[in-house]
C-alpha cells in the first residue's frame, strides 16, 4: 500500500506515486494516472479533464497493458503505450517514490523530471 511504501521510505504519504490504470469508457483504451499517495482520484472530474469517462479495469487487463501486477506498476516501461497524466500535488515535492516493477521495489525521482521524461500532463485529480 501507499502507507507501507511511505513507512519503508521514511517519507510522507504524499510523496508516494500511485500508478493507477483506468480505461476510457468510450473506447476501452487504457490511461494511466500518477497520483499522490494521499489523494483519491475523483473519477468524473478527472475524466472530464482527460476527455472521457473513466472506469477501473480488472487486474488481468492492467497486467496485459502494463506488463506488471497491480502494486508494482512503474510510471514507465510498459508493455503498450498509453497516455499518462500526473497529479499536480506531486509537483510540490523535491523527491517522490514510485514502484519499480514489483510490489517490493521502489525508486526515488524528482517529480518534474519524471513528468517531463514520460510526457505526462499535469492535472488535479481530486
């Protein structure tokens, strides 16, 4: 969980990056939201910002499109390409921590560098 990751990294919950996969309801294409560990996604508002209603896919779909199991999905290096949005609340930190491919591995990075490296669009998600 984000709480366990924050504790393991000796950091705040807000500095944990949750890599969440959703599907567009209109065409079932995946999208990823990189969300601050302290935040919950407001699906209808966020859907309006990205241009489609959102739904949560099942774990098999997530593994198929990312190549990773839920709980260990990194913000990049996926099995397929899809757009990524990043929670603006993450940008307030100098350092954030994201999953590195397994539920027990994590890496640190600067959120602005991460957003730029993966061409993530900054939005509010709450």
